[in-house]
C-alpha cells in the first residue's frame, strides 16, 4: 500500500494478493472458518482518493460518500459494486468514525483494477487503504495495531493489507504474522469470465469434506517458507496448497480448465488463489512471465496479468 497527499486529498494504491498456501482447519463457533494461509501482495492495484468532509451540524458526523469507477483503460464491470455500507470501504470508515469519535467524514473515489469475485482480495485491500488514508486525513495518528483492531471487524483479510508485506494469517485471517526474507516473485494471474462467491465455495467444501472435524496446522507451511527464503522456487509445486480449489472446481468448470492450461506450461508452481476464481503461476523472471502470459492470452481464458510481488 502506497500513500501520499495532494493538497486536501489523500491518495493510495491498494494491492491485490494471492494465497500461496491456504489450509482450512475447520468451522469456528462464530460461523467463520479457522484458516492458516500465506498471502503475498501483488503489484496489481486499485486506486483510492479520499477527501475529508466536515459535519453539516455540530452533533452529526460527516458523511461517508463513495463513488466507484473503472480505472483508466480498465475493462471491469463495476455496476454490481455497491457504494453503501455493503461496500467494505464504507463500513470500514463508518466503524473508524465510531471507534475514534471523529466527526469528520470522507468522499472516496475508488478506481477499480482488481476484479471482484476472484480471490484477489480487492475489497479487503480497498478497506485497508481507506482506513490508512482516513487515519492521516482525519488526524487520528493511530498506530497499525489500533487500525488492525478495526480492520478485523470489517473483514477477514483487511488486517493483512495493513501489514503491507507477505504474511502468515491465522484465525479467520485476522491474526497476521508478517514474514521477512521472501524475495520478490514474478507472477502470471488469469481471471476467467466467471466470478465466484466465497460463501458458495465454502458451502461446497463443507458439504463434501470433513471440515466440521478438528484439524491441525500442517508442517508443510514451514517447509514452503524455508524454500521461499532460500530462493528455491523450482520445487514449490508440491509445497503450495489451496484446500478450497477442488470445491471451487465443482462450482465452476473454469478452475480445472485453468489448472490444465497452467499445468502444460513450465511454471514453477500454479494454483487457484483464495476461494477463486483467479488462478496464478509463479515464474522465474519477468521475461519468463511475459512469455507464458502471451501463451495464455492466445487461449482465450480470460484477462491475463503479469506482475511482481510488492513488499
């Protein structure tokens, strides 16, 4: 996440993410799922511009106004993206107002590049960026832990984006352990024509597995982290995990279609991210990523991105 100020406006770039490791350990008593995941932020960004708004009356808080647009040259369909409290940006800022007692509002312009329903974390990243921007624009001067306490109430992945680096996340995703020593990686990401709803994929996973039984964290995550720190990306495929991929493949045929296409190419590793529908491959270099992306574009599988990790 990158922040800067221009006159009275505060601007941010909100990155996407991929899950290199996603282990679903079981259902919690609060209805969420216990997770263990390694997430890496990517250089695919939404943009936010936040302008502080003063309250119209002394006893009122300033309004939270949100407008959503497709970024310059973008092709995303944004008509289905809500601009009220159903959007995590609005709910995050409203909660920050309540928790801080601040009566300043905000007008937010959100420019979308990260596709929705893709498992790339765009909504959560936007909410984290909005919290960071408002923290400056409203003069709160909260530390990251204070913001994270708000973030975890907004959504499972929001606190991860405040950390702004690769991290292992546990609980329902709100327990964030930033990871040091992972070099930047090169990626190809494909978003197919189909979007997937997280709730639908989890329901399918629960219906066809022993998710209700207690599980334990796997030692495989430690081996994966060790390989990444040593730059040993050639042997990643046996180490990466997404326990939701088979469920997502039963919901959408695009997942297996992408897995087959990626599997025929010389990626260092490949799998679905989050609850889908986007699929990624790890590459050895920018040149390698560019070459494989060109092949995937020729197959008409959806929108193809090439990018690097950001940290």
